[in-house]
C-alpha cells in the first residue's frame, strides 16, 4: 500500500499537481501583490471591485425586506427580518433553478429578468426594499445598482453581460404588474456572507470580517480603507471603509500544473476564472477526471481500470467526493470501475487533489487577512465567515483550509483568525445590505 501511495504522489509531482508544490507563502504573497495592483487600477488578475457598502452601523430590527440569492446553480428568494436579539428570521422561502443553467440552452436578457421577477411574485408586496445577492463579477455603483461584467460558472445568458442588474429587474417587476416603487441594492455572495457574519455573534469581538464562498464558485471579500482604493475618485460622501469584492476566483499568478492548463483549455472560457477552476465545486470533479485520465495514460493503473477511466465522459464533484467518503460503496461510479489493486492509488490522487485545493484556498484567505492589517490580538481575531456546499461537504476541504490558514498566519505572522458560518448567509447578508444601505 505504501508503494501505491508513493507512486501516486510521484505521478502528481511529475505533472505539477501535488499539494507540496503549492507553497502557501509564495501564493499568498503573489495574491497580495495582485490585490494591491487591483486597488491602484494597475493590470491585475484580481478585479478588486469597490462595493460602496460599509460593514458598519446598527442593523434595523423587525423590518422585513425582500432577499434574493442568484447562485451558480439555484435562485433563492425569501422575506427576511432581524429580530430583537439580532437573529435572522426567514419566511416565504422558495428555490428555483438559476436562469441560464439549463444544459445547451442560452436565455435572452428579457427572459432572464422576467424569470427572476416571476420567482419573486409571492413576496413582491412585503417590502419596498430588495437586497439582491448576485454571485458574478459585477461593477458596483454608489447608487446600490451593479453592472454585470461577465457570467462565470457556465451560466449562459450573454445578453445580460454589461446590463444594470437592479434597473432591469425593477423594470421586469413593473412589466409583471408590480407597481409600487422599490429600492434595490446589489451585492456579491461573498459580500453577503461577510454581512451575515455580523448577526448572531453576541459576546464576541472581531477586529475585522472576511467573507469567503466556496461552493459552485469561489470568492472572497474584506473591509478596506476607501483612501487605499486609489483607482476611484475620493468623494467625501463615500464611507471611510468599504467592502471590496476581490473576485478571487480570477487569480492567475499561480499557473499550477500541466493538467490544470489542459483542463482550463477545455472549458467554455479557457482564460477566465483560472484559480476557481483549481478549487471550486463546479470544476473539482472535472479536474479530478482530467488528473485520473492523465494517470491512466501514464500507466499508473491496471489496464482494466485505465480503460474504464478513459470511457468516462464527465465526473460530477459529488461522485468524486462520494468515493473519498465511501471507497467501498458499490453504487459509486468510481468504485464500480476501479479494481481493488488500483483503489489506493485512485484514493491518493483524489485526496491530494482536494488537499491542494484546501492549500490554495488557504493561501488566498491568508493574503486577504494580511491585507486587513488586523488580528494581532487573539481576543479580537479576524472573523472569516465561510459558506458554500463545497466547503462544508467535500471531504477534508473545510478542516484543511482552517489548518493551513491557522498554521501560516499564527506561526509566521502572529495573526489570529476565527472561522464562523451561518445558515442561509447569502440571503441574510442580502437582507442586511438592504437594511443598511443609504441613498
């Protein structure tokens, strides 16, 4: 068994895919450099998008707002309020498929927004305020609206790119018969997650907050001094601090291995979201399959297993994760096609692929914490508010990320962090943004 593990590790190193080849300090410092360039408006793979949202102020209690969450797979809608104890109350929750995610089908701009407006019909009259968590790269405006830059996560609605999300949705609501005036604020899922972290944590004092999403996609945000965002006009009306949407999935300074590059070239947008394609749930299964196919071609497996791997067209992340959780489950595709003599090697490859993802995610988080300049006091750590199905469910990912962050930041920099999570963070954060937003 030890020889099988060694052979698998040797194979991963030969194609640049082993976690040992991802040095946290090197990646973190490169990430930090890209962050600084992005804030200055210099060429950078990190967009560093200002949100004009300040993560401060007392959240109004008892007021109901409409909260929307457009994720990589699902669109969620609910009526949300914050009770007297600071606990979110969610009512009238419904979930629908995200428009533009149906395989092989693209949707128009009108159909995209009319579909969303239709999904809101059951809560359209509960409030004049809407918080819309829109989980795609978006240029935020001081008004609270946002202009979509590009879709990621394989969403197919090209006419929406470049459009104002809030204005188009409000227009669609009016076309659907909703006549009362509404105010809308657009925010990213990582920003919503950060804001959700400000609820329900009485008795704790965090010096700063970071929002971290690892689900279908991945992203991070943090609180920055507005004076440090030199690429925007320093208007005195702007808040002294505001949340920055990093769009960390686009980080490109870590090229990875040969399989990373071959896999990225096979996706719909080969040059985009390169970091995300090494980490997130939308790509983990497909990347793992690419690694397994490479291993089959390099004769790491027996001829029978190798032949079966070559016949696999697609591999879902949940299937890959299922093998790691239950390598003897006869219903799992990989268990079915993997001969017993090859099982240790396959497990090692998949396990270390996830460990590398944890290490890379930890490097980006560590850089973000360093950028805040906070967390030197263990009594007042930086709060990392984490959310996403991939983060919570993929075997080894959550503990791996937390271990690498703690090991790197505390040992090398004397900086303290605490990971927290909350249910329905994108919806809750969207509601908090609607409640805090000022015209």
